[in-house]
């Protein structure tokens, strides 16, 4: 409810290229009060609700809202839904979204996910248009996250369309990483970029992620990243479009400086 209007503002101003939709896990106490069943149990006996009804409803609602906004305003950005477990939601959204972001551990399923999404989009279109108009390859976007060069190469071989590469800086998304020694660091996206180029995968964007903000967004770009991904530094800022524009400008300057030196 709070993210949608912020995302719409940034989409309207062409400040984002791709949006990966995920919803923060509601706390276990709240879910227990709703009497929702748990999907699994963690080693310490606490319940995990990674695909609870509430979370999935929120993902679908957000995807439909910003997907509709994108389509009605002909905005050139891509929207993907996070997690292969939510592929049914992606299929339900049809052409309002462009694909799915799979977790690192699920990258082996990229080809299967793409096939299912392409078939779903074909079936959705054929109901509203003539068969001849949709008998073509309908592109879908399937990306993943990686945390090492080896994982990135595996992702490329699995057919990833893009990669989120991290963790660059300390972030609430990875509370288990408490100091700099635990991080992959801002150099990794550039190293991944170089290795993928050498192997013939120069077409796959390497996007730095993890603790990216207005102060450090230029650093991964200077070291070879193709772009950066942000969560809290944008969504929690009092003026998200303003800070997004500032970051875009800073990133572009870093990219220009890098290319001039090469």
C-alpha cells in the first residue's frame, strides 16, 4: 500500500528500469493470530510462512496495480515477480508483468520458468487476439541473484536474462552479514561482468545490490557494474523521486568516467 504510489511516481519519471516485486514477511505472531497454517518449521521450532496467503495476496495486488499503471502509461520499464513459488501469480498477471526473479538456489529452473511464462502469455493473448497475431515468440524476463563469480557463470549457463550481484554493502536484507568481512563487496559485480564478457555473456546485465544508497551508488559502477538495485534507500526516503534522480545522475557520471578511462 505504501510502496505502490512511490513506485508509480518513479516509473512516471522514468527513474527505474526494472522492478522486482517482493513483500516483506509478516511477523509470525501476527500470522499465528490469523490461524494461517505454516508451510514449514525452522530448526529452532519457529514457523516459517514464506508463501502465506497474506503475502501472496499482497504480491498479486502490487503486481496488478503497478503493472496496470505501466501498461496504461506505456512506460518502458520491466516488472518481475520474485520467487519461483509465485509463478502462478506471474501467470495470472499476464502481460501486466514481464517475468520472474528466481532465487540463486533455483537458477536451474530458469529454462522451465521461461517456458511456462511464454506459454501462459501466449494463451492469454490468444483469447483476445487472432491466433496469427500472437504466433510469435513472446519474450519474458527471467533473472536471478548471485553472490560469486562461479554462481554467476552457472546462472549465465542456465539462461539468466540479468543478475543481481551482491551483497555489496551492509543491508537489512541480509542481517546475518554484520561486518565488511561478511560481504562480497562492491567489486564483485564488476568482476562478474569481466568474467561473463570473457565467456561470451556480455549481453547479460550485472546489477549491483545490497545496501546501495545515494552515497555509495557510484562505487559498483566505477568498478564495472551495469547498474544498481535499491530497496530501502528509495522507498524509505522522504522524497523517493528526488533521491532516485540524484542517484541516476551520479551513476551516469560514474559510468561516463569509467568508459573514458577504458
